[in-house]
């Protein structure tokens, strides 16, 4: 995970795994998943990823 591209792939992979688990739990009626709760969190996470992605320290301390 030394380069930014590999780290980005791992983060996206973990995101999709978490989203898949959340949707599976919703389908199994273990957890109720509503768009009015999910969409704001998704926007916050996306915004944080964009902000941190532009910073040198988020990519391993290099500017």
C-alpha cells in the first residue's frame, strides 16, 4: 500500500464491502436502511475523501 492508487483501491473496496453488508442486512430485515439517513452520511464521507485526498499528509506525509 505504498502508492496512492493502491490505497485508494483498498478504501473503495472497503466502502463497497460495507455498503453491500448494509444492504444485505436491510434485505434480511436485521437493519432498516433509509435513504434519508444514508445519503447525508454518503455526502459527508465523499466530501471528507475529496478534502483529504488533496492533502499531502493524507497520502503518506508527502507534499
